[in-house]
């Protein structure tokens, strides 16, 4: 059971708070009986570091530390907690004035907000202030703002098809298979991994995502030098997000290894638990799969085999 003494009280970063508060207001403006599993999954998608347990002692600690007035614990429903969520109407509805400047520095959260279609954030350009702004989905534009569309699933399908067409090594059958799988980013990533093309695909995807968003900035009236600066911020944000993910995966692997004896056949023959398999499987996922919170069966099986052979 979580107690006040067990919470680490790690504060949300400014960009995390800027992204999460309006997103919660948009998704759960006045919701009753929200399951903790549903609320926790939504919150983690908007955090640079989604480790609620490590940072706050769990979802209850996170709520108590950051949104004690807006999110109220009501009890348990089966094995899950449930909450009532209520934000002021001006934070989620029309006329809310929720547009905020985007800090012009690299942030893993910024990369996710721009490139992950499932994150409820929209962007606009203010010519008056020459600044990039963000707000939760559904907040209307105010005077002088021009919408800048973030990356969509359709954009990723187009990028995947372009990547397939750029590969001279693909025979006719492989090319057709790649075009067919481009409709699903998960399937396309799986195919790229099987063909040994995952690093090339990740580089191609990031470059084209950056180029697409930069072009949309220019189309919205942003001068080319400013658009280039934002593209550089986004590239650094992607590198930061990737580095943080790899560090977290490595730390998790070391933690899991330290829980077992350093030698002995019993370790090699031990059946790993589901959490260990899930952590190990993270090493086989691409940025695309992680952004969609998807854990493909093939990655799970490879992780399982790898753990048994340790």
C-alpha cells in the first residue's frame, strides 16, 4: 500500500505539465469512475519519464502530488482503483485560452507530442510573437494563429511506402509485401527488422518526419531560418528520447540480472516471469512500436528465448 512517506515526489517538468494538464482536461473533462489502469496508461503516454512507481510511488502518489483537486480517488472496482476527474471548463472547452509557447529546447516529450498521433496535442504558429504554440486537441485557434498539423498515421504510411520504393535490393515480391505492410507501422517495422533494415528505416522515418514538419512550418508562414532551428530542436529531442529509452532499458536489464545468482545452471533453466520478459522485449522494439505502446508477439518470443539462453 502506498503511503506519503514512500513517495519520491519527483516534480513534473514544465513541458510535461504543459502537455499533460490540457490533455487530461480534454480527455477527462468531467468523468466519473475512471479506472486507474485507464488513467495511468493515458498519463504515462504524456510523460518524458513514464515511471509513475519510481517517481511518485504509483498513480495515487502522482495524483496526490500533482492534481489533488482535479482527480479524486473514489475506491476500488474489482482489482482496480477508480477516480473522478474534473477540470475547469475553460481548460478543455472552446475559448479556453490554453495555447502556450513551446519551450525552444530539446525535450523527449516534445518529440513525442509532434510525432505520436495518439497524443492529444495540437500546434500553431503565432506570427505576432514569432513563436510555436501548443494546446490540447479541441482547443480552438485564437486570432493570429495558423495551424501546423503534427504527424498522422497517414503520414507514416506515406513515409513507409517511400522507404519501400527507395530500396533497390527489394525484389518484386518483397517490394509488394513492403507496400502492403506500410498500411500498419507495426507490420512495416516488423518486416524491416526481418529484412535487416531496421536501422535504415528508423533513420529514414526520423529524417522524413522532421522534413515534413519543417515544411508545414514554412507553409504556415514561418521563415526558413526559424523552421530550420525548430527542426534542429526536434532532431535533438528525438536523440534525447532514444537515449533515455536505451538507458532505461539497460538499467532495467541490470536490475533484473541482479535479482538472479551470477552463476549456475538453475538461472539458465529458470522460466522468467512475465515482467522480466516484457522488460527484455523492450530491447527489440523500435521507436515506432514504442510510440504506439505496442508489444509484438515476435519481439516477446525473441525476448523469451534470449532470457532462457542467458
